[in-house]
C-alpha cells in the first residue's frame, strides 16, 4: 500500500513538473491590435490612411447627392404639362423650384424661354443639362485617382520595407535572425495590403456610382427630349373654335 502511494505521489509530482515546464511554452502569444499593426507599416501608411479617409468622404457625399437627385421624371412631366396647358407659367416655374431636382432645374430653363423659337428652348435645355451632369460627376475624378494611387503607395511601402531589411543585414554583416528583419517585412506586407485594400474599395465604388450616374443622365436626356416633343405638339382646339359645315 505504501509503495502504491509513493508511486502515485511521484507520478503526480512528475506531471506537475512537466506542466510547470510546458506552461511557458504553450502560453498564448501576445495579441496585436489593428492600430499597432498599421503603425508597423511606417511613414507610407500616413498618405494611405489619408486617401482612405478622403475616399470615404467622396463615396458618402456622392451617394447622398445621387439619392437626393432621384425623382419620377414622367410624373413630373405630366404635372408640368397640366400646369402649362392652363397657361400659368409662373406656377410652372414655382413647381420646378419646389422640386429642386436636376430634371426640374433643367425644365425651368426651358420654361423661361417659352414663346421663343424651339431651337432656343432646346439649346437652353441642353446647356442646363450639361451643367447638371457636371454637378453629378463632381469629385468622381478624386475617387478614380485614389483607386490608382493607393496601390502604388502600397508598392512603395514594399520597396522601402525591403530596403530597411537589407540595410539591417548589411549592418550586422549577415549575422541576423528573423526577428531583426521583422520590421522591414512588416512594413512591406502591411503597406501593400493596405494600399490594395483602399484601391480595390475605391475602384469598386467608383464604378458603382458611375453606373448610377450614367443611368440618371440617360433618364435626363430622354425626359428632356420628351419635353421638347411636348412643346411641339399642336394645341387641342376648343369646342367653340370648331367649324360647323
């Protein structure tokens, strides 16, 4: 009985020693936060971060503009036609001001020139349309530039990171271990990943917003043509004006 007790005590003591020995080896690695990881990217991360913030601003601002510019052009034209048939030009202009959308602003320029030759009205609508298209496409070139420049900055960080790693090798005359090179490798990988991420997101939203703009511009052109055709339609004769044979 004493032999068994001594054996179990020795076994437990041995297991305890093994656990105490292995505990430092199996300890959880220190977690690194996202900010700490980005800080390892070096100075190149500063312009990449600024570009990401600028991209977020442009995307949000253009999204808001496009959402506020949406309207039912056909319904607006039908209401405008009823007002113009009454001959109330002042009410028609006020109706355009109340809507305050790209299409209503275009129509307002055409209504102001009612009574002039049709080509004058058409030119006014086209000029107003160009102005509204310019406002819709405003700042989109910023997003396109970010989509192209951000990955290039990431590749620049790759180059500077590798330069730093090789400088460490030269300084220590080849007697280096992986931990010495970690800083340069961190910078190379983090800047590349960050630059590509910003560029991909910016390029994706650029194409999405551009597609929405193109569809809206097409609707503006189509509805403007319909308005010109509406003005060229002959007015319906009143019953008192009909001749009886």
